[in-house]
């Protein structure tokens, strides 16, 4: 595990975007795994900026998002597809057919999940998976107690997650109770993983994820076993990590 600690959210976002840009520059046909939530918003802004400056092209990139709410169609403003369109896809040169997000309106959710896994495999797997982290340690929508063996599947959202995501909806009752999410196994199969976290409120879960036992009750803890994991944190999110001069890359 490599840990990069940046001064603040802006610097963390810039650093994360640079890592994606390097991946895409070295391998223009990269398969990216992408995340939603407020944490990667700054990273997407930087990527759009790099594209506008002519420094980066997504022409040959394919992407797979981690998750989507069940019951929201892709045009719904709170769907993760709408989020990705407005944050990234509408502003760069990635083709609509290169972008993949589970369909939350699928009649047969199990078939949708299987097809999603197949699509990832048919493109050779994910080269770089971006993750945020929930306050309860969820990654994607793999809530505490999720099996480490799971592939893309339907999940019941945890009360903590429903509450946290209510800020994007008019009221908490509108937050969907279920989602389709890549499973932990899908995430662990990615060749590289980059997890972003920012702010004091993420410090405790980052500390548990990095130093705590590997347990399904902290889904992100399994990432300790990933062979190519990079954490990009701001100082607040890193504030409870065990110290040690030179232990981490700081900027
Ligand atoms: C959601 C998403 C996750 C994301 C998490 C944290 O529940 N499904 O992929 O990592 O929220 O969100 P935020 O970055 O807004 O704290």
C-alpha cells in the first residue's frame, strides 16, 4: 500500500487526477473503474481541465462505474449516470458506448449483474479502479457484512449510507433503498486501486481501514491485501494514521 498525503482537498484532487492522467497517457486504451460521491468531484474537474488544455484524451478509454441506485433511470438527476455525465463524460471525448454503468431499471437485476461482470471481463478487466469510502467503510455500495467473494450484485443500503446520501435528495424518503454494486471481488481483481478520502469525518474510518483487522465489518479493510493500492488523502483524512517520519509520501 502506498499512501500519499496532500495538504488539502484541492491538492488531493489534483494528485488523483495526475495519477489517472499518467495511467491514460501510458495506456490510452485503459479500462478505468470510476466512483461517484462528493470526494472525486475535484478530481473530475481537474481531468476536464487537462482535457480542455489538450493534455489528455479519453478517446480510447473505457469506463465502468462502481454502482447505481435501483429504481432510478439514467436520466434521473440523482442517478449515478447523471452524476458522471455532468462531472466528466459530457465534457471529454469519451464515446457513449465506452461508458458503462449498471442499469438500475433492469427487469432482471441478476442478469444485469452478470452482464456487467462479463462486459468488464470482455475488455480485459479494470486497469485502475477509483474508490471513495463511506463512513462505515463501504466501498462502492459494499456495506459492512458484505462477502469478500461477491461480484456485481444487488445490495440493500445501510441506514448510515441512506442518511449520508440524503443530502443529494429532497428528503431521506426519496433515497433508494437498494443498489447494484460491483462486488469486493470485482474491485480486488482490478490491477490498480486508488482510494481517495478527504476531511476529518473520514479520519477514523481511514485509520481502521489501514491499521485495523481485515474484516467484512470494515469492507475497505480487504484492500490491505491488494497488491497495487494507492491511498490519496488530505491531511485531515490522514490525521489518525500512525505517525513515523518517512512512512508516507507527503506533499
Ligand atoms: C456513496 C458511493 C460510494 C462513495 C461513498 C462516499 O455511497 N456509493 O462509492 O465512495 O458514497 O461518498 P462521499 O465521497 O460523498 O463521502
